[in-house]
């Protein structure tokens, strides 16, 4: 099993902070997003990484830290639901104990490259009855006049569960249900609604995401720290569950999301360049289902294609090469006639726990494969 080395954890630029970043602002804030195409990061005076490379894109907001951006278009406007990084006291570890996020704020944009509005706190862990800490990567959905915010958090037994909160506004505030979604576990919920109106939640993550501690359906606090520990066996899979009509419950038992290699065999646990680690996302392009995810300790965003929202999905390649910083978590959305990739790195802080979200255009080849993006300008 590969573990994150100090080199991996320290690939960030280690630039001094440009501003003193507050944990949460009390009202809407607006900045200019001049980073939404691959061309506009090429200015000669653009900030550079420690090794001298220029960034492809610039952060959407710079006065607080954001990561794990989940982007959606509601009524033609773009909304990004990121996690909100804070500079906590926990020591950095392999299981993400240093990611101490405790609330969410929503970003919105009217046009690509336009102003980004950072809205007030949408949901705080203190307002979630069942949750104790670590509100990690969220997602959102809309149905019949209600906006839904899905989020993972640790309960008071230290197990990650997935909660749901609702609002009549896409930016909140959201009111959390008193209990997590029954049958949910692990992290990184991503809700996809198909053309027929049916919705599905994809979720899961290994290592700190605890997928390997939920293999029997019951959380095992003494389970494996990393994965199944079997490099020559099929890797742990993310999960998918159909959503009930009220969007607050599973309509069926979670299933395995099987990811196959070019020979039709499940990816193996030792295949760290391709196997699932965390950060599920689903989008549809020309009738095909694109399941994308992070490989974690090898730092790639990759994707697989299938003919059904349940899969199986055949691995096709990389979406994004490694960014500056350890984690990689993303979303993909069509907006204003183009496709966009949302991701994060550590440009502003140089610290694994303090990230900043970015966006750039995503392009397809004629055969439907995705053109790999380099987060740096050559």
C-alpha cells in the first residue's frame, strides 16, 4: 500500500498568505473570476508554483479557503457547493484528521469569467443534531421547488454518515434533517438526476473515508486503516443508491459501482493509478454515463464510461494531472454552451489542509473521450 510521502504532502508552493483569511464571513462577498478559460492564466505576471510553473487557473475566491467544489446550474446560474477549509489544530495524518471543516458556504456566478459571490454560511455542524465534526465534501440537488444539500460528517461514534438539509434558496440557509440518511455511510455524496427524472447518489471513499470499515454493512472502528490490503484482488468500489421521491432517503440498497479495465476485469486494489479512492461524480454526455473520481494517493482525476447509471463502467483515462497539494476532488458541468471542470489546489496557502477552488474548460475528443488537462501552463 502506498502512503503519502512528505514529498506528496509538501508539493504546494509554500507561498506566504496573501491575506488573513477569516473562517467565515458574515455576508455576501464578491470577487472577479478571471480564471475560467485555459488561456487567461498565461499572463507573464501570473502567480507561479514553487517549481516555477504557471497555474492554468486562478482561485474563484481568495478571502477564505474552499475545496471539493460541486457545481450545478439552476435557472441558468452557476452555483458551487464547496467544503470550507479552516486552519485547525489537528496534526496532519493519513486519514484526514487535519481536515476539520465545520460549515458550508455557497459560491455563485452569472457568467463564466464574471464576478463570484460568496454567500453567508449555508449550514453549520452545530445545527446538525446527529453530527459531531468534519463536514467534508458536499453536493446539492433541486426538485419541485426545494434545494437539497447532501453532506458527510462524523457522528458521535466517529463514523461518517451522510446527511441531508433543505432550503427554498440555492444558497441556503439549509435546515438539516434530525438523522442521517438511513443506510448511508462513508463520504463524498454526489447526486445525479437522469433525463427521466430519476436520481441516484454515488458515494464512498477509502482510507479516511472509511469505506474499508463498512464492508459488512456495519461500521467497524477497528477495520483496516487504508483499504482491503489485497493488491491482487478487486479494489473496493464506490456505491450507488437510487433516491426516493422525496430526495431524502434511499429507494433501494446501495450497489457496487464496478469499474472495469480494458479487458473487462474489475480494477485491482494494487492499481493505484486507476482504482477508486474517493470523489465520485457522474455526468452524461451524448447518451453515455461518465463516472469520474480521484485516485487519491496517486493524485489523478480519472473517468470510466458506461451505458447505465448503475454501470459497470469501463476505465478510459485521466481528466486532470496532479495539482499542487495532496487531495483532488472535482465536479463537471455543462454551462453556457461549454463543459467545465471544477477542482482545487493549494496555491494560496501551500498547505494540504487549506485549499482553493478553481475552474477551467473541459473538452471532448470526437470519440467521446476527455482531453486530459494539465493544471499548469507549459
